[in-house]
C-alpha cells in the first residue's frame, strides 16, 4: 500500500481543519451582528479573513508539492466513472480553496476594508471601493462557500464508502492517528482562540484618556469669532479642490476617509507669524470612509457623538519654520475636549493658485474617541493620520 507523505497529510488535514473553522467563525460573526456587538463582529471577521488567507497560502503550497510529489493512484479495480468523479471533485476542491479566499479578499477591498493577516501584514487592495461590486462579490463568496460544503460532504462520503463498503486502502493511506489529532487540534484551536470563545478579559475604560492633560471645552465657537484678529488677507479657498482626509487602522489594516463638510479661515504670511492664524470648523457627521456601517459607528456616542458635539474646531496662532516647511501649534476642540495638535505643512504658490499641504498625527484617546470596548487598539488603531490640502487663489 502506497501512502501519502507526511507533508501531504499535514497539508491535507490542516486545511480541512481550517475550512471547518471558517464556517464556525462566519456563523459567530453573523450572531455578533444580530446581537449588535459591532466590535465582536469586526474581530471575528478579521480573524475569518486571516484564516482564509492562511488557507490560500497552504493551498498554493499543497498544489506545488503535489506537482513535485504525485499522489498515489486509486486502486486498479476502481470503476472508470469513479476515477473521473475523483479527478473532478479534487479539481473542484482546489478551485474552491483558491476562489473562496480570493473572492473574500476582493469583497473586503470593495467594501473599503483592507485585509491584514492576523494584524501583522497588511495586504494590498486589488479593487477600489465599490458598493455594488462588494454586494456581488458577497453573493459569489456565499454561494462558493455553500458549494464547497456540498463538495466536501461528497468527498467525505466517497472516502467512507471506500473504507467501509469497498474495504480498500483509500482512506487509510491519507489518514493516521496523527492526522486525525491534527485535524481536531487545528479546528478546536482556531475556533476557540480566533473565535474569541474564551476572550473574557475585561476592557479597561476607567481612564480612556490615558492620563492626558486636557481641558473640557464649551460649545465650539465659529472660526470667525475665535482667537485674535488679523489684518492679513483671508485666503479665497476653492473647496472643490481642497480636502481634509484621515487614515485610521482597523484590525491591522489601514482605511481612508474624508470629512466632506468643513470651512476654514486662513490668514498666513511666512514673514508675519505674529499676525497669522488658522481657524477650521469641521462637521463630524460628514465623515465618509466608503462603508456605511463604519461611518455610522464613527458618528455614534462611542466615537464622535455627533448629536451632542456637532462641531470640531481647530485654531492656530502659533507658527514656526522647519526648514522649507512650517509647523502650526494649535488647539483642537473635539467631543467636548481641547488638546494641543501640531500641524506640519508646506505652501506652494503660482500665478493662479496657492496650495497648502499639511499633515498631523492624532491620538484618539486624547479626545475620548472610541470609548467602551473600542479602546482595544488591537482592532482600532490608537493614532489617526490627518492630511490637509487647501487650494486658494493667491
């Protein structure tokens, strides 16, 4: 009796255990969504994607190994139709091992959810955010999973038939006590650990600001009424070409968004820092990141609490030079809290436009953004990068 190699057995039963785990993780994520446990759903889906990428990598390794070390053939007395069915089922199984993770990866990208492998490696997005494409890919992914389930059941029944009815060595040569133990170990470990079944550690929320020295703010004043007055000319801003964008971290992968409603008063002269000022007001309910569920969460009380705090204000009247660039040190009033924020920026000017490009890094805990369970930085990053581009007439 010619058996499969130890490597072939390891790859076969590891993938089998991971596939079983994937179905369980998907069901756990659905239950979390139904119970409105958004962070739990996010964590489960992130782990589901990571396990899917693991299956994809193992499938590639397994296929390459199969080309190098051919598998034993079926017994010589096997009917011809069973030989054809065996080849077809194996090709379908390999196809599903590739198509399911890839369709899930593309679906996540189309939903503007970048995929990371266990919060360690962020994977690239191969498609741009597209809601209709995401829905179509979700449908494809779902039916591929259902088809894989059917083919897997047929595969298992065929193996049992060979063992109990035909009484040949087809099942024995691919299995052993080690392989069965590996299958159980992989399934139990992935479901229990990545399914968060025993994740009962309490989340510390007593001091979500992390001891940062901040000041409670009253209702934010409009830009024109805040801070010192200046005789410098106001920039004539072209809002259609300007933006305030942000990049956050979700489950180890970045996501981008933009504040779509904001206004600014900019009076700046690099030779008159003492008369220069910025005053910016942002509507936090206008955050857009190409995903409705995420945007609704950003507007919620745990994040920006837009119903109680409908405006974010950034005011600057302190500037300094940093080589060819400048630094603005101002105060950001957000969610009832005021804290200092440094903005690095540069200015380029032509005969038709004056352009300010700037960036800042914000620690969300300084403003109690993401309270409750969301203080867990494994699933929502602590720092957010903000990029600003202001285009104005000279």
